[in-house]
C-alpha cells in the first residue's frame, strides 16, 4: 500500500492559490449580487424611462398645439347647407399624416437628447427591505435608451355634437444597462382638438383613424350615434 504524498508549495505558489480562491469567491459574490439586483434595476430603469418619455411626448404635443399645427379648422372641414347648418364633416387626411410624422420625429429627437443618463440607486433600496429603502450611499449606473415612436390620430364624435381629435403616441424603448437590456412601451392618449357643433348634429361625417384596430370601434360608435 502506497503512502500519501504531500505536495509542498513554495511561498509564491501558495500566494497564487489563495489569490485564485479569493478571485473565484469575489466573482461568485458579484454574480449573486447582480442576480439579485437585476429585476430591481430593470424596474427602476423602466419606471424612470416611462416618466421621461411621457414628459417628452406631452411637451412635443403641447408645442405642436401652441404652434397652431393642431388647429381644428386645418384638420376638419365643415360642409353646410343653404341655411348655414352643418351637414357633413370631412377630414384632411394629408394634414393628419404630415402631423403624425412630425410629432413622431419630434419625440425621437427629444428622446435622443436624453438617451444617456445616470440611474442612482441607494444601497438600502437594493436590499429589498422597506426599513432601508432610500437609505445609504447611492450606486450610480449609466443607462442608455434607444427608441422608436409612432403617432396615430383618431376622432371621437358624440350625439351631443362634440367632436374630439385624439392623438395616440406609442414609444417603444430599449433600455441598456451594464450587462442588462430590457424593453418597455409607453403609450399616451392626448386630446389635441375639440369642437362643439351647435344645432342639429350632421348625419354624415368622416370617421377616421390611422390605426387599423380602431375601425371596429368606430363602426360600433356610428351605430350607437345613428341607431
């Protein structure tokens, strides 16, 4: 039966072994921390991004309204009879298409200006404990966003003679964090123009939408209004 043989390591070899063990332990600890932090960082980044995008969309639409791009008379035409009563409404689809492209481009231009930002998270928040939330030094993580935007107009006409023009803006954003990529969609519905038709409600008007999935909704609304 052979004897067990022990390998004697030099001082330098022992230092190297201990350094390798410490490095592996630190790597495992870092991986565990990132695994714990990932969902929390994703949620915080998504919330921050959604708030930023919503502010950008509202600002872009408000500027368009203030600049007179969304004037009702430019978007919808009234047809009247010999007595001056409104008999029909028709939509300027060329203007709608131009505006939705302009709004989407403006949103993307504004988003590109704030595409890179820093996400500061208190270390106490990362523990998940309500008692430590918002406490302790902050961990700063660089965040970048890349987005696409679509703007679609639609109208809402009621039997009371109120005609609203609504703008649906959808922004899809890719959020890039160190070692993490997540996605979110931010949707905003904004009323950009409205008019009230005094007197009889016209029997004919153009229902419009640049969104295909709204056609059925408009058919239902037309039946309700003209029952």
